């Protein structure tokens, strides 16, 4: 067991690696009644083609999410209800690159933790339960189809990417999930739910040593010694976008637009990606945020409203920036955004003064977020899987310069890699 | 783990919740008045404007830069309701000075900002007109885009049907059609009324010392305390179930049902709460387990209550062909309670869960504040939360279930021409 202390932010982290490869982190939060656990596999919607110990497997789209749903069901019923019986709130989610199972409680933490471990480690799939799940997930897919924001988002991704599975709905399609069999599920489970491909984060006010030895014992009892080699295969993705412009019609009140900038991922190191991620966050805020004159210009000219939103996504296999708003004049908005991008390239727009204030704000937000065990558990997992440390964020924030912000902004916001998707009311 | 100081600041009741576990300090002002159609839309618009521009920071970017300088202090406003009341909340959350490596008196300055926020509308003049018109446009857009959220829109439509001639149908976020006719003068008047007549309370949560009182006294001052009694709406009997259906080009139908419950004591409210959790309030509830998991009749299915007013709402996302079947299924699940067809162990489980959730709320600054504010609104003779919960048993749940009556069924579904595709 190893202890890392972060004195500046008054946080302590204990870590341990089990012999079967599972990594555990315990984050102490003195005074909290709530205890929070996440058990995460590095397995998400993008992992549909992979090699295990030399053998290639292709599985249907949406299977990681499908598997997540099915893990709660066991021979003697739904584990969800057991968590509730033991006084815990349980949940799970699937993203592009991971599946997380989690619970929080103020009582009987170890009992619930055992339940979580057993649920995630011991699969139970039958032909009947797989078939029934198709119906449930199909309703979930349909519900998202009725959500204009979600539709706009996925259409934009499809305009940016030719091949990369990021463009496919995390839940898959009715066709793809209908192909899923229990054999697929067993294969994916034995491959990706192997302890060496998983991480556990526990946040709360704990008796740390006994907690870690409890998990360690449980893991040793599983008797897993073979650590498989997993190789994920991604299709070749060109640097260029797939489709520049698209207009959709839907039963909506107002026209919404989303603009995307694709940046082919070439950064191999985690720290380079983190620097670009933070630089883009600062740069976008400086140019388009509510402290920027451009924001009020766009607002006052009626090109955007307060649904205007932007973000940069930085993942191991892809990176892009998205901007979206309700707008009566999407063409004009695109034109003006393109001009603004040109203007800030020329001028001395990215100043020390602006960046200093942004940094103070981000640091404050970061500290507030550390009030929340959920935030810590989820973000600690995300940063860890991406190869960083959540608690070292302040140092990296400090190191970003105005030149970083400018350089990455110009590099990512390249009009040649820009797509635009417009969602209009019918008629 | 925390202690609460009950006091008054310049004739305004204040509650100081002192705890070490947070890295921030949160200050909240609650302004409570009777909910009415005349007010609700104005107050939404007004409170949004108040947190964007002030006399000392006459442009949004100025104010945001100022807050950013104080380590990204968060100034927000929120509207909600309890019982017959509409509540406007202003919150300021900022990092505790002990995590900052420079001499910056954050609490003092943030209380000054709050004062500025509260005082500014007294000075609304022509200079604010363009800002006011823009905020009206943004507010209209927000309410319009709520209609694109099918679940929210169908819930609103059900509420409109159920409370056709009752004030309750004006949800706390306001009425789209009323926005255009509001003038800046209206807002000035509404603000003056809010500052003089509303029931105002100040609450804080975080690690603070006695100096906080001096800072809080900067925010606002009253000549005397203003108190408004807090009441639920009286029970209205259901004579006939109301039904309404709308169609849209959508994939999934929405089924919404509204119920009214006759509640007469603190225990009956608590039993109503427990019953809702068992019925559809959690993922282990009967609706979730049976309608969604067992019968696959819905992807989403849940119930929620307005516990003070005794209203229960069921919301489901169901396949268009299954609407009637789902409605029947939902009513059968409610019937279980009336006939006593439920496990005692499930009551204990739900009560245990409610205790856990209540403790979890206390791990959040705003959660602690909300509990303390509810405490303040309670009638003095109301038993403690735990005492009430302990008194809820099988007999009481059965009794309450018989006093819950279906009032309205609203369906948003796809039109027949789309179904033919």
C-alpha cells in the first residue's frame, strides 16, 4: 500500500496493485457520511474489434453498453434490488473507452462492495435474458432519437468521421444489438473484465488498511494468474472530414446548429494531450466565453442565445472541438465564427492577464468539485485511465502559457476541418 | 460533524451551518412569496437579470471577471416552489480562504457583491432597456426549447390539464405567453415588492468564524422582520378522470398520470413519501421492476410527488402501441398497496434507503442548506423527521393508498400517418 499526500489541496490517496493486476485507489474524505465506489473496465463502445492472445474478434456495435445492462442480472434476480436492500444507490454507465459500475451508501460499505465485485466479476447470460434486453435497449435508443440535442451531436460526429467508431451511438442500433448473442457477451466479459484491465476507486471516510486487505483477499480468492494480452484495433481514419454541411428536419421549436472541428489524433503522450486539452479549454473560453466581447457581439446581433455552448474533447484516439447554439441565422453564425477565428490569429488576443483570470476561475471550480465524492471517483478514474493524476491538475494548469492557448487554438480550429450540421423545424 | 447557529442579521433570520468538510463556503438568500401567475414570470426574468449586471459591474463580462478574480466564485439564481409559495434563491459559492496563497478577503467581497445584486433593480432605467429586451428574448428561447424535451413538454401538458383552473399549473419557471407584455417598470415594482414584503432568510454552509456575521450584515437590512405563513394547497376532490392526447412526429410515446392525495397529518405526508418510493420513486420500485423490467412496457417509468401539496405524478416513456397496457399496468401496481399486497421487508428497505439518502444530502453544502431551510418552514409542533419515518407502517401505507385518486391521464404520441411508415 502506498500513500500519496497532496498538501496544497489537503487530500490523501492510498494505492495498491493486487497480484491479479487490479489497481485500487482509496481517497480519504474525513467527515463525509457518504462512501462512494467505482469499479471500471477499460472497455467502451469503441472497442468492437480486438485481438486477445493472438486471436481476432469482431463484435456488434453497442455491445459494451449491452453488457453493462446485463451485468446487473443474475440467476436469482436483479442485483440492483440487492444494493437497495443493503442501503446503497447503484448505477453504471458506458462511454467510448470505459464502463463504470458504481454505488454510494452511508451504511454497510463492505457488504455492498462485495456485492459490486461479485456482480461485475461473475457473468450470467442466457438466450432469453439477452433477447429481452434487446427490447429494453431499443426503447432507450428511440428515446435518444427524439432528443434533438443528441441527434444533432451524432449527426455532427458522422460528418467529421469516416470510420472511427466514435461516430456510432454508444447504445448501438436496433440492427446491431439484435445480433448480440450470449457467446459474444462471454467473450467480451472474459477479455475486458479481467482484473488487469480494471481499476477500483473508493472515496470516503475509511479505515484504509483493513479496506484494502479486504479487497486484496477477495481478489486473491479468484485465483486468476494468466494476464491476457489485449490489442484494440481501430480502423484507419483519414485526417479529412467526411461531409462539410448537412441540414436535418425534426419536430423542434427553433433552428439549432452544431459546428465541429476535427483534429486527427497524433499526440502519443498523455501529458501532451492534457496540455492541449487544457489549452483548448482556456482558449475557447477566452474567445467565446462569457467574459469575451465576441460572446456579447454574437448575442446582441441575435446569432446565438444562451444555449450557446462549446467544448474540446481530447481522447487517446481522437480529438475535436464542438460549438453549438440555437440560432435563427446559422449561415451568418458560421461566417462570423470563421472571421473571429481569423481575427484572434492575427491580434494579440491571448494575453497573460486574461489567462491569469481564467486560471483562478478554473482552480476555484476544481476545488469546489473536490467537495463531491462522485466527482472525485469519476474524474480520478478518467484521468488515471488517460494516464494522468487528477490531483496534479493544479500544477499543469499553472504551466499553461498564452502561447500554448494560441498555438493549439489555431491548430485545432482549422476551417478546412470544419463541419456544420443544422437542425430545422419541419416545413 | 456540523453545528448550526440560529440568529438574525439586520432583522433577517439567518442560519450558519459550520462544518470543516467542504473546501468552499456557500451563502444563500431565500425570498419567499405566494405563487401567482402575475408574479411568476416577472420574478424569473428579474432574478436572471439581477445576477448578470449590477451597478458596480454594469456589464456581464465585468461581473464575471470580478468573480473569476475571486477564484471563480459562483453567483447563481434559481426559482422553485414549496406548498403555495414561489421561492427565488440567490446563491454564492466560493473557495475557502485557507486554500488560497494570497491575501484576498473572499467572503467580505462576495457579500458586497450580493448587496449590489439585491440593490441594483432599484436603479433600473433607460440604460437597462437593451439588456432587458435581450433577456426577454433569451428567456423566451429557454421556455421554447423546453418544449423540445418531450418528457418535460408532456409533463407540462399534463399539469395544464390537471390544474386547469388552479394556480398550481404555473410551474416555477414561468409562462411563455406572458413575457412580451412585461415592462421594465413592472420589474422595478416586482423587485420593490420582493425586497419589502418577501419572507427573506440567509443561510450559509462551510468552515467559518464569527467574522461571517459582520460580512453577512453587509448584504441587506430590514426595519423589521417579514414573515409569511407557509401552507399547502387544500385538497380538491376528483369527480371524473380527465383525459387528453396530443400527437407529434416522435419515436416514443409519453404517458403522464396525475393523482391527488388527501393528507391530514405529518405522518400521512411521510407515509405518502414512503409509498411513492415503493411505487415508482426508485429503481427498486414496483413500477420500475414490473412495468419496465418484467413486462418491458416502458424504457422510463417513474413516479414523483409534491409531498407538501399531496400530488403524485407518474411519467413513462412507452412504445406507442403499449400506452393503454401501460396505463392499466400502472394502476394495477397502485392497487397492490390498497389490497396490502406488498412485503414488510420492502417497507424497511425503502425506509433504510431514505435514511441513507438524507445522510448523503448532508454531504453537500446546498443539501445541508436545503434541510435547514425546510426546518425553518416547519410548524413548531411537527415531529422530527426520524420520528415521523419510524411511525410509518403497513397499516398507514394502506390507509394512504386508499386516499390517492387518479385525476388526469395525458398522452403524447405519434400521429397515425407516422405510424403507417
